[in-house]
């Protein structure tokens, strides 16, 4: 199976913070980009793996073996 792509929309809140929201997941980057056009949103398409592991830290950086 190939890489899945998520359509992500960044929301600006009134307190000045931003929150990323995944609108949907697609089988290809082309489908994701087309969905953004169809939905008329200025979202970005990212590989799902990049989103899932974005804050993952290897164990050796936090634990002494």
C-alpha cells in the first residue's frame, strides 16, 4: 500500500493560538489536493506518517540504557 495523505486545515483562534485539524485522509496526494479544491479550503496535504510520528522521540534520547 502507498502513502496516505491527510488534508490539514490550520485554525486561528481568538487567543492567538493555532490548531491543526485533519479534515480527511486520502489514498494519494493528488486526491487530497483535489479535495481541498472541491471543498474550497486552503488546507495542506501531508503524509499521514509524518503527522502520526511528528512528536515521537526515540527512547535513547530520554532514557539511559
